[in-house]
C-alpha cells in the first residue's frame, strides 16, 4: 500500500501516482471543516458502482445537483423554499397523489405578471387510448375523468354518518372594475360530450352523451334533484329538441315554447296544473287551438288564438 500523508491541518497532501491507498477513516485533526477537492479538483468520485455510500449526518448541496438512477426520498420532504422557485416534472407519475387530511388549499395557476396577459390554462385530461394494431385489435378507449367531493365518514352505533362533500364546477369571476372602467364578464361553463372520431372513410360514430343526475337515495330517502337556474339565472334556454320524460317543474318564472312546430304529445294524461289560487293566461300565436277543455286543470283567464 502507498503511504498516506496527513498534515496537522487535516489536509491530505500526497498519494503516490499509480498506487492504491486503503483508507479506513478520513478525518481532520481538529474540530473543523474537512475540505475535499476545494482547490484544483474538477470532479470528485466517491464509491463504485453497486457500492452504497452512506451520509450519517445532514447533507447540504449548493449549486446544481444531478441524481442518476432510481432515487427514494423517505420522511418529510420539502421541494423549494420560496414561491419564486420552480419545479419541472418531465417524468410520468405512476402512482396515486394523496394530500394529507389537514390539507385545505387550492391547485391553481399563478396570476400573469405582465399587464393584459391572459392567464395560463389548466387542464386535467384522461389518458388517450392506444391505437388499433392493424391485426385485429381495436383501439383502446380513452380514460375517464372524474372530479368528486369526498365521501362522508361512516356512522357508528351511536352517531350518524357524515354528509358527502360538495362538488363544484365554477368558471372564473370577472376582474374587478374601477371608478372609470367596467368590470370583466364572468367566464362561461361548458359541459360537452366527446366528439366522435373523424371518419376516415370507414364510417363515423355517435358523439358522447351528457348525463346530469341527482344522487340515488337509500332506505326511505328521496333521490336528489337536478336544479337548473335556482339562483342568479335570467334564462334557461334549450336550443334543440327537449324530451321531458319525467315531467317538468317550472317555479319562479315563465315557461316559453318557441319554434315552427310545438308538439305537446304525451303518451298518457297531460295537464297544465297551477296553484288553484292563481289563474293562467295561455297565448297561442297561431290561428287556432285544438285541445279539449279538460286539458287545463286550472282557472284560465284568457285564450288568445
């Protein structure tokens, strides 16, 4: 083995070229910082492939750090210490992302810092299905997208269960106005079924449906309602054919049919049923009305045909 010289300052000063030194311990002679490669070294290699390097105390790294290979962080982990720090994830996340139970926050995109800039978009998209193989395997379906409130806690022998958390889809509020400039308009919310794939000559397919359902009841409970325009709504407009299979309850506003052909053609009994304390005005913008008087289960003040 080659000689290893250690000066009183604790600095390693010489190892003969072309030889191998065996070190069981490397330390400073006094309680001070042990410096390795702080003068002329351009790189430092510690350990060999397949060898575990253990750092028993705290590890502080200044500058750029590159970790190659599988990396596991155990215990509490903080990434960044300032809102000006940025984090880029190029890899794919292959596990669930869970927030601790005390988390009560927001996932958002920072406000633009330049005047007039449009805010950044945020999209949560299910996975794209795999392509058809060309040898008998059809393309895979796209992954589902789901955002839901949390499940209520379970009951025990003495206390009732908790209610489920609400789920909200809200468009952005308009920016605040000033004494001389109008406020911004609120953003729109759009719920749309998926478009069918482009017809390449082999035939098209149906577009996706949109279903909005109240929650299912259990026991003697009542199924949940779907309420449209329950507050702050000027108009509820249906621009295509509407099939009201389960009936329609219009409260607090008018119910207007507009079109070249209005077909009230139920398969069973049909009635316009108002509160008996009120009267109704039914106006038909046509040249005649053909309906038996029993159609109207309410006092009628006028029929304009």
